[in-house]
């Protein structure tokens, strides 16, 4: 091989590497866009789930508070009834 042919092949390799670099860069940009779309969809679903869970916890808290007041009222009522029956038996 002569120097001209070697130089031509080296130039051809440089061109191929530039094409390959551009192709890899394009594919990486496409991959970044796709991953960004997927992550954004996941973030949106997580935000929706968090909102739904917050509402459920608020509802559960309200139910437990109501239950606590009902149980407290029943214990107060039963204590009063037992006290009345205790006084009536004497």
C-alpha cells in the first residue's frame, strides 16, 4: 500500500467515526426524550396516587375521630347508668 491509499483509508475512518458519533448522539437524544416522557408519566401517576392516598387518610382520620367520640359517649352513658342503678339499689 502506498501513502496515498493509507491516507485515504484513514480519512475514510475519520468520516465513519464522525458519522457513528452523530448517529450515537441522535440515538441518545431519542432515548433521553423517551425516558423523559416515561418518567413524566410515572411522576404524574405518583402525584395522582399521593393525592388519592391523602384523601383516604383524611377520611380514615375523620372516621376514627367519630368512632372515638361515639365510644367515649357510650362509656360516659354506661357509667352514668351504672351510677344511677347503684344509687337506686341502696
